[in-house]
C-alpha cells in the first residue's frame, strides 16, 4: 500500500533518494534545488542513509565528483538548478560520453541575466544536447515517481538521467503525494551492478580516452544508439512502475486529444494549468486538447507527430527561448518531428511564455486557444514566433 | 628501510613505455618515480587532468597506465579524484570491495595553479585521502607554451613574448606550494629530480601513505618550452635546486623542513643561461632583469629558511 503524505517537490525527491540510499552524493547549494542536498545531508548526519555526501565547492565539482564516483563503481547522484546546471555543462557531456548513469535532480529556474530565481526551462534547454536522458514532471507526485524510475532507465542504457521539475512551483509547493513503501522502492530500483569500473577486482580500467578522428564519431554513434534505445526502456520501466503503483506514464501524455481540432504542446507544471483551460473550453463545446512532453530526451518525435496528425492547428509552448530569431527550442523540435513523420497539414505556432517565473494562468492558455481557433478558421498562421503576455 | 636507487628501479614500472611524451620531458619521469613509491601490493587509481601527459598516455585504444586510470577534464582532477576516493569509502563500507587502493591525481601547472585551482583547493580542504601531484613545467605546454601563473618572471612564452616593449612575463611565479600549506593538509612537499631520486621518491612515499590529503609540487622541465637540449634535463633541475630557484622542502602537519641546503648557493644566471626562454635576459642592457630575479630568489629563499627555523 502507498503511504499518503504531503510533501514539496524537493522534499519528495530527497525522500526518494533516502529510500534508494545511493552510494555517493556530490552537491552544491543553488536556489531552488538547495533543499534537496539539505534534506539529504540531514538523513546522512542522522544515519538514516549511509551514502557518502560530498559538500563540494561548486556545481562543476559536484558533477566532476559524480563522474569520478560513478566511474569507480558507485551509484552517484546530485541536484541543481539554473546557473549551477550550466556551470556543470562541460561535465554533463563527459558524463554522457563516459556512459555513466548518474542521476541528477533539477529544480528548473531561469538563467541570468537579469538574475532571476524563478522558474522557466532555460537551464535544461541549454543542456538538452549534452546526451542526458531528461524526464520532466508536472506535479510533485510525478517528480517522485520519475525519480524512482530514473536509475532503472539510466543504468539499462548506460546514460545519465535528469529528473526535472519546475522550480518553486512544484519544488516548494506542498501537495498531497502517495509514496511507495521503502522495501518496494529498493526492490524496484535494485542494486547498481556495473560491468566495468575503476575499483573492480583484478580488472584495471581506463576512463576518458583521447579519441582521434579515427574513433570519435563511433563513440558518438553509440551514444546516439543508447538514446534511441532509451525510448523502449522508459516505456518498460513505466509499465512495471504502473503495476506496482497503478500510476501510468508514457513518453508523452495526451489529454483530450481524441477529436481535438486545436492543441497545445507543453512541459511541466503549466500542463496542469493548461488542462484546466482545456476542461473549461471543452465545457463550452470547443474541441481542444493538450500534449504534455514527459521525455524531453529521448525526444518522442513519432509519438508527438501521431498525436497531432488530426488537429487543425496547434501551439508549442516554450518556457525558454532559443534566440535564433524564429522559434523556441521545443518549437524547433516539434516542427522537425512533424516534418520527419510527414505530418504537414496542421498549422503550427510557437509561444515563448512564463520566462523568469511570469505567472501562467488558465486565461493565458485560453488566449492561446482563442488564437488557434482564429488560425483554424482563416487557415493563416500569421506570426509563428510569439511571446505570450509580454509588455511590448 | 634506507633508500636504494637500484632496488627501487627493480620495481615494475606502472606507466608503460611507448607513450608519446617527448624525450627530455620531466612529466613521465615524475609519474614513474611517484608510482614506484607505491607499495607493490597496493592498488591505485590514477587521475590526470587534460594535459600533455593525458593525451600522450591514453590515446584510444591504447593506454600506458597499468593501474585504473581516469581522465575527466582540464580543470577538475581534484574533484574527480574526490569522487573516486569517496566511492572507494562508500563501497568499502558496504563490503563491496576489499583491496587497498591509493589515489593519485596528476595535473600540469595550467591544470593546477590556474584552471584547476578551485577544484584542487576544494579537494584539499575536504581532506580526501589522496595525493595531488603538480608536474610543474611553468607554462601551458600542451597548447604551445602559453604563460601560466606558474611561469617565472621575464620568461619568454607565446603569450608573453620577449618583445621590444614588454620583456616577457611581467609577473612573478605564484607560490602554490605555500598556498597548499595554508590549506592545513597534513603533507605538502616541493621536489624535483636530483641525484639518485631519493628526495622525490621519499616524498612521494610519505605523500601516498600519509592519511588525508597531500600535495606534491614537482618541477618537471619541458625541453620545448624551456628550450634546453633534451639530455640536459637533470642538469636543469640540479641548477634550479643549487640556485635556490626551486628549493626542496616539505611541510609536515604545518612544520616546514628544508630537505636540502646548497653548500654554495649559485647565482641565478647559472640556471637561467641554460634555457632559451630566458635568453633575452642576457642581452646587453638587460642586466637589471637578472638582478631583479636574483633579488626575488634571495628574498624567497630567506623567507623559506625562516619558516624552516620556526
């Protein structure tokens, strides 16, 4: 039986870490993820876990210690946000290239500047090509559930994995949550048993080679394959998780998409707000729906294209900008997904929204649907690169 | 047990030959000597910062390292080894491993004095049971002889060329060994290759077998950057010691101890004149540069002697 609790998203992640009791955690404080290593070091200092906690002097060193520890054969974790995530960016690439399944909890936050501590997705979007699996949660429950699934996924394909949630919105807000019994968690996650590691008896190992042009691209091709393979693993692990908890997860979530004419594609807590907008519009007889992306990496291109193939128009909602002068990061990926899957009929627009914690209300999303309705009626998209609710 | 060079050389090399380091380079000599200071029955994990050493010894699919080895990046050998050492503690505590491992990180002066300084400082402050070895060749040699904060005063490098207006590097060398002492770690030493390698071998053994964090600063000349004939490597390090440009000393639990006092301290010219990077200092009209370096060396030497007499 699940345990009914009330926890913030950060607390839920820390609690999942405690239940898993990993070997090593290296972490550095940064708002809004700071609470995670805080809670965790309390568990360490009170003997509730026997994880070795390294209070490093920077996020760069947090990821560097995780790389060293995981390569040595230890299950290693960290947590960060915002500037901390991009300060470790170089090491994120190394972790993925070394095929080290480190687990990183990210409470997502805007990047400087201007300096801002509130939520958007600029941090994770800036490292989306680092080679990490990235799952994004809408709620505290999802953050917890994703974390319990993370190591199974990462370790199966030997890729590091980020478990992302919206800073403050879910990281600090307290919600009802159903926790899994610790013995069930331990049985589900299992032990980390790498095939090769630095401290393996009688088998020295060398990690982090210099690869000349004769070998480099093959290493990258193998990484690409692991990311492709991760899609099925995410689904399999989710299926097992559903058996244990009754809570089902996919690469994407489709909400009222069955007969939708207009849809939004969205990530994170704003999906909850957008679902309410969809419900209200449905009550008015409007055929609208929503797609929430849970797996940003691997990117569920085929699933998104299939889900959108019958809509007349849709908006991709980006809580980050690419500053390329024409679209946000998810806008670009969804457009590529549609074209690659030969779904070119629906009209697409792209909104940049909610940057630096700008509030996203039900009315904000209703405004997007009103715009989509106009596009469906006229067949004209107008400007496809739009900012939502911004003072011009 | 008294040090014996012959016996020491009978130990198996833990860095295999055939790596791609230059002839006359100090770095692989430092590595082999330090690894020889490990008790043969002990295992080790070695880390190297990105450097000549790393790219020349671990070019896929070949490795010269007989022990487990990890390279991560330029600036984080300290933190990377912190992670490896912590994993050892965690796995040992959980009964998953039973061997005795020692942890030795190598970085050049660029990866140690400069870009890896924070990572090193963090690792030393946290007191991980490891040795960090700086093989100090006084410039960014891997990228082509650019100045570092370890480059000595007036040296000609590709980013401090001895020009018509600016005569080489304007700043003095940073004293990293003292900064490491200030971290309060149990063992810090400065050494290089002299005589029968007794000094470096004994210091390496102490560093490895002192519980907690230890730091070794090893002068490891670079024939390309310093511009001396390869075969004169040992002559260069000897002159560095005899002029007191690079004094040999160790600091045990905060107590400074000189390892060697030259009988007749040689003038700095004896060291400088062997190396092309200081050639411009010997041009007529530049005598002041040599005088200034002499004053700096004298001041540092006096200060060190005072610290050692405390």
